[in-house]
C-alpha cells in the first residue's frame, strides 16, 4: 500500500509530520546500531533502565529477552544479555521444540550465580487445567530450577479461563514455592482480558501485544489503566507491529512501501532506525514495565540495547509520524480485537491465521508458521478458500481484506 492509496502523497506526509530534508539520511548508514556484540563483552553496562514490575516488586529491565530462541546453540546471547543488564527472560515449553527452556537450563548450570538476578518466565500451553502442573514440572526440569518467577498461561484470549479452580491451583503452587507469581500472555482480545484480570485481583503479570499501532486505542488505554490501578506487571510483546501479511521493508522480499521508506529516512537522520523508534514509543508509556523482544542474534540484541540505553527521547513529531503510519497501514495490520470471529457463524480462527501469516511474512519464520497452522482443525484448514468471509470483513475495524489473506494462507501454509 502506497501513500497515494490513502489519498496522501509523499510531500503531504512529510509536511504533516514535520519532516524535512530526510532523504539525505539514506547516505548515513546505521553506524554501530547493528554491530554485533562480542560474547565476552563486559563493557555493555551503560545503564539499562529499569522499572518495578508491578506487585512483584522486581526491578526489571525495560528490555526483556524473548524466548522463541534455540538457546542450546545461542548460549552467548544469554551471556551478553545478562551483561547488558537484561534481567527478564521469557520462555515456553513449545518454543523451539523445548530447546529454549533446555538452553536456559544449560546456561544456569554453567553460570548458577546468574539465576538470582534473573526474573524467569515460562508459559504452558492452553491445555486442561489438570495438565498445568505437569507442564510446570517439565519446564522446571528442563531449566534445572526449583521455581519460576512467573508461570503464565500462553496465548489466552477468553476471560472465562481464569476460573476459581485455577486460582486455587495457583495459590497451591505458590505455597509450594514452585512459582512466585502467575499471569498470562495475550495476542488477541487484549482489552477484555486486561480489564478482567484487573477486576479479579489475583493476576500478577501480563504479557500482551502492544505497539504503536494499537497503543492509542481508547479501549486499550482504559484496560492498561485498569491494570496499573491493580498493580499488575505489564510486559509488551509484538512491539514493532510488523504487518500481518503484506511484504515489509524489513525483509529481503517485496517492494518497499513509500510511507515506510519515509519513516526509515526520518529516524536514520536522527541516528536510529525505525525499529528502535517503535520500541522507544512504547517506553514513553511508563505504565508498561518492559518490552519482550525475540532477540536471536547479536545484531538485534545490540540494536535494541542501544534503543533502551541511549537516552534519546522521541519528539512530538516523531510520535505524530508513528500515529500517522498506524492509520495509513491499519488495513494491513490485525489488532486482535476478534470482531471478525464474532461475526462468523462458526469457528474461523481468523486471528490465529493472521498471526501465522505475520510469522511467515514479517518474521521469516516459515516453518514455525506452517507448524502452527498444521494443528488447526482440518475443517478450518481445508475450507479457507471456499468460506464466505464477508461478515468478518464488514466487522473488521481495520477493513482488512480477510478473504484475500485466507487464500494466501491456504497457498503458503498448507
């Protein structure tokens, strides 16, 4: 989608956002923003900012290490992250077929003194409640730990899963000393999930999709306020809001969109890249305690670290530009509101498929996307191209062409 597709040309966009002379930035390069860190770097201590993670009272880094990484072959990522002051680490039993947790266990076995300074998270799947304790046992064994700092349900989107029976199980695990805190992660229906968590009073930490595309949504604002009032620790994920199914300038395939190029030019002229600006936008919101980023290599780790520690603040024009980008690109980004699925007469899993397409296109994680798609019910996978998605398209606040996305998903994920 180009600027002109929204009735806005390049010059109008530049004028509206207060950007001038940005094209000269193309010759600047990225300096040391994406230089690899050495595995034995002891100097990366410029002062990682931290915030108290809600009622946990843990002084957590504003940048967290995401867990979708095979840490069995990336031990140095953990070592450098720790040296940088990144002290919130996320994982899950299904990440990299268990190798994320196994690698963390190998790391703590090698550096046992590190454990006391790390806030360690793992997230079981959304199976039966009776299976949670078994999944916790597996996670603890893999990571060679006696306890987790936070045990969180993975990918929660229905408030009704937070039952009194689950609360009783959580309290028992806390008394046993196997977990310190409890919560959930959330990719969809964030507003309802956050409001409900604040209301019931026994959720300690939430990891949820939060980025420049949705942070100004009035419902999300109210939900985050409710969690702040309830002293719930909030960790943002999906922070850079890569488009759900269109090609982006952050991968080697596809045409660069004009508006994304303008964004990149502007921020490069100021000494940082657009991905860093999107992180900084979240950190302007002090209700958000940390941002979890899946940092699989030293280039991304160093870039995100620089964004967190360089003390450069976004200006009003910077924020205006991101807000305008969100509006112009909204028809290619799924915000997880689930309006589409409510409009369908039967189970459709539209949001899940949108997310898999994001992994496939924007993250380049094609095998993982296909693997997740493969476990959807066969009735959904086999009927993607024949279903009538017009009710969902009418209900979508972002006006996404859902039927086109489903056809593309059937082509590339099947």
